[in-house]
C-alpha cells in the first residue's frame, strides 16, 4: 500500500492526457507538455501554421514536434509493470462470494462478477460481457465525457477571459466618471466661491458707502443742532433784555432766525434703503434659484446609477 502513491504518480506521468492511455510515440511541444503523436494530430485536425496546447492553450507551431524517446521508454516500462501488477491484482481481486476471478461485467448491476455469479439467479437474464470488453467500452464513454468536459472548461476559460476584460473596461469607465464628478464639483465650488466673493464685495462696498453717507449726514446734523442751540440760547437771553436793548438790531435777529429755520440736511436713507431692498431681492432670488437647483440636482444625483 505504501508504494501505491508513487506507483500511481508514475502511471500518471506515463499517461497521455488526451487518450488516457500509456504514451505511444510521445512528442513534446514548445510549452513542455507531452502527447501521443496520433492523439495530437487528431486533436489539431487539419494542419495549419499554428495551434494551441490542449492543456495550457499556449500557441504552438505544429511543425515543432520533438519525439520524446525517454518518455516512450518509461511509458513502455511502466506499462509492463502495470500489466504485471494487474495480473497480481487479478489473483487477489477475486469474487468475495465465490473466490473466483472477476472476469465478467454485469451491465444491469454495473459491477464486475465471476463466472459462478453469472450462472446464479441474481444475474440470470442479465446482459453480461467480458470484463476487458466492459473496461474498453466504459473507458471510451469516459473519454467522450472527458472531451466534453475539456470543451466546457475551455468555454468557461474564454468566458472568464471576457469577464476579466469587461471588468477592466468597466473599471476604466468608472475611474473616468469619478474624475468627471470630481472636476464638475470642483468647478461648481470655484464658481460658487467666486460668486460669494462678488456678492460679499458688493455688500461691503454698499456698507462703506452707507457708513460714509451716514457719517456725513450725522456730522451735518450735529453742526446744525449746535448752531441752533447757540441761536436759541442767544434768543432766550435776548428775550430777557430790557425793551430798548431788545429792540436794538431786531431785524437782524429775525433774519438769523428765519435763516436757521430754512436750514435743510438731505436724508441719505431713502436712496440707501432702496438699494438695500434691491440687494435683498437679489439675495432672495438667488436663494430660490439655489433651492430649485438643489432640488433638481438631488433628483439626478440621488437616483440610483
């Protein structure tokens, strides 16, 4: 039993992967795999400039077939050893019920039987054939299925190759779309920052103008109030004077009072207030546009890709 592993490995090394039998006239191709010359010719079919290895699918020029005499000698030796082993096993592998060699095969039960089993009622009327004939028949069936399995494996390999190409193509497209999205939002961010800077600059300019005009108006009002306060004090004191003093230069007093009563300081508020209202309206319009834009974009972006 200990030698069964190495012996099995040796048999596998001496077996053609196409016919599953010991090598006959083995040839080695450029990729390093070995096959029977006839099996390879049958697999490739009509000769051409190049073909592929049945095992690794590497492209191989059909004319570069080199005989592998060392492998042929080994296969012949292993075959002889295997035949001797089979004879030995034939003596050991006897029918458990009758202790006779298993020389027949029952098709109905799909099991090896001996000649005594063949005559027993359990197998009466069954289709029984020689064991070697069954071996060759079922081996051919397995070979047929094996060829189909190989073709199926190649189909999956081709499908796998296509899927790998698709995955790379999809990844390239996804990377490109990622770059587009990044560039789009960076551009939007720059645009919004520029607009923000523009709007804030306008408001700051308006703020400075308002402060300047308000300061000027307040300064003028302060000056007018000061002059009126002086005149009021002076007129109040005049009213306390005796009649002769009071009436002295009375015309000038009236002129001064009337002049100060006609004083006027223009109010900057109406103009500034109108500009503030316009600015507020622009900001409201911008806010509505932003909300509408956000709603539209959210509908586009939130929808599943």
